[in-house]
C-alpha cells in the first residue's frame, strides 16, 4: 500500500518546496509521544537517505522509514482548509483510537 498525498497536499508541498528553493519531498514518520502513544512527525526533506522508503503522488515524493511504515501503511496525507484554519490531515486506516486533543493515536 504505502503512503500517498492527496492532490491538494501535493500542490501545497510542491509550492512550499519551490518557495524554499530546495527540497525533494516530505518525510512522514511516527514517534512515541502523547497520551495515546504515537504522534506524527512531518518535515521537509532536502536530501533522501539510503534508508528511506519513497512513494510518489502527483509528482511529489513522500518518504518514511521502515520502523514507521507499519503504523502508517495506507495513510493519505491531505491538506484541508476548514473555516479560517488550514493544515495537513492524516487519513490513517491503522488508527484505532486518538487522544482528545488530536495530537496522538494508537493502532
């Protein structure tokens, strides 16, 4: 399955990389944190690592590591605007429960 970006997220990432003037995509990983156990970590990637697993959606690459993939497999990263707020939304089919603040999850 892997990871994917929605068209909206891919446009947003591509625009931000162009504005930065460097970068090859985004990295999505998980780390132990929060009241539910796992939290997402999202960052721009300037250079891919040899350990990275890479996927591509709408011409934009999304990277992860082998330890994070079991928690993220099948996840779509979306970019949404809700009222005055906008940001990334993680559509992760592996999530069984999320904390009340939305910062962490468990599988």
